[in-house]
């Protein structure tokens, strides 16, 4: 990793003094502590994507073509300085490298998360989107394996509001705004034990599928 937990503490306490923003602090933490790449992304400004395309397919939620990723393991100052070159960019995490994502409705995700915590299941980070989704970080390969796993669990024909995101996808990371709807937030923040090695999808999928299948008012 690019720096230590002590370095994170120093960065947080000294961020304002040294002119660092909340987002540059997050970038340095994601790359240096959790081992994730961070891609500078577009934003929505006055209802339009900052990329300038009239019919942008992912307004405010795609990488900027001209801005390189900040790689995993970037040193603290290097990450902060790189982010200073793309003022206003959103933080996007590339999916399909250190993690895939299981994406469900927020209500189902909250039910599942509470149940998983009671069961003592290993859990990676979980992001809440402003559009009402919960995104569970799981080991890479989940997107390719999802149909087979659902079939084995007997949920393949249940019409679940559950999908997997894999290589080629990006997700908005806290504290950035997603698509002009508001900031992404952590339902379960990253921790050292699982951020770099999230659990296999098969360990969480049964609980997620069950929660997705439940009627919304039966909490």
C-alpha cells in the first residue's frame, strides 16, 4: 500500500491546512489504504453531463476520456496532486478488478445487510446510491457467475431486482455526487479485513435473493 493508517490520520487532520479537499482525501485513502484504482469522472451541471455530449448515455457517471486513472498503491501526496489536476471530477471506482458488485434496491439491501450482520457473514463494503440502490462489493467474477449461482440456489426464474456489475463498469464512490441526484454514501464502510479481498458472491447471494423477493411492506 502507498501509506499507513498513521498517514491517513495525518492526512485527515491536516487536510484543510494543506489545501486538500474531502474528495482528494478520499482518493488518497481509496488508492493508498484500500488498494483501489480511482477514475476521474464526469458530473452533471445544470442538468447536463459535463462531458458536453447532448445525449450522454451515463450523465455524470462515466470516466473522463482525457484523465488517467490514479492507480492502486499511489502514495499519499501523489494521489492528492493527481486529483488536483482534475478539479470538480467525481470519484469512480472501476469494477471487475479487485471487486465485482451485487446491485439491489436499497430497501432489500438494508434488510439483507442487517440479516448478514446477525449471521456473522463476511462482508465487504456496501455503497448506497442516491437513486435508491445498495451495492455490495464481492470478489471478482460475480458478474460472470451470477446466472449459474442463481440457478443453483433456485432463484433463476424469480424475476429478482438483482444484478451483478463486472468488468467495464464503474460505480460512483462517496463522497461524490452521482448523476446530479445527490452523494453516494457508505452503508458499510471499507475495513482492512475485506476491502482488498471482499467475500465470494455465493456467500451473500442467498440472503440478498431472499430479501429482494420479499414484498416491500413486510419489513
